[in-house]
C-alpha cells in the first residue's frame, strides 16, 4: 500500500454522511455520521474484530471547577490489519458531557461513555485520513472556539501544566488556536493525558 493510498481513499466524505451543525457553540461546523467510519473501516479491513478492532485503555469523569459541569473521557487504541500484519496502536481520545448546564437546568446523559468512545474512534480514524477533506477545508474542530466564549485556565491548571512540562505551543497547535486562546477544558484534556502517560511510563519501569 502506497503511503497516501488509504488517506486519499477515505479523505472525502459522501454528502449523505455529512450534516451541517446549525446552532450552539459548534454552529457552522460539519458533523460526520459515525457509521460512515465504521462502514469505511469494514470496507477496507474487514468486519470489526476480524480486520479491525479497538481497545478501551482508560475512561474517567472530569469535573470543571469553573462551571461544575462534568465531562466523560475515553482513551482507545485502534488496530487495523494490513494483509496478515496488525498495525501498531492508533491512539484516540474522545469526550462527551455527562452533566451539562442547559437553559432548563442540569442535563445528565446516560450515554456519556458511548458517545465519548465514538468520539475517540473518530480521532483515531482521523489519523488515517478518514474525513480529511472536512477537517482540512473547514480548519475547525469542536475544540476551536471564539475568544468571547473562552473559559480561561485557572492558576492551578497553569501551575500543573508547568509542573508536568506541557508545551503550550504544541497544545495550541493541536487545538488550532493561539496560546492565549487556550481554555480551561483544553488544559483539563492535556493535564489528564500527561498524567496518564506518566503513570503508564512509571508502571513500565517498575
């Protein structure tokens, strides 16, 4: 398989698998039907469990000290089979709101980990080029935000990021924003991911 063969094959998303988001914080962005990714993985590699599969390596709930909302996060490793050889793990992390503040009050989702897992699969597939044209043309993701709606990181988050050696320039590049536009939830993601990586590294050396 040539380097860009898979990327080019699934870079374009069919119109019936795309939906424009009309309202809320994500207004103007494009939502991709998650079953398109499942179908594409199956088309290319075979049935789930035979030609591709994923493992959940971590899941947790995270409370925002600023808003008291609670988000759920899932980390996975995706594996695909090229011929007779399995790939190295393709990492993906996804999130979804568990307790969200809405106009009518607090909304509690009973599908938080299911939705976070779907999000994690989309992140892993993105690294294979799935839906690349959508992300490339729009140049926006759900992590992008306007400066007016940014919840700034707390002093504790800034101190923790410094302690863990998190590169803010790289974090900003990942979130498609500037360093000054980095928000509290973005810091939450980065700190948790860094702490998880350090724990795993420590466990591997013991």
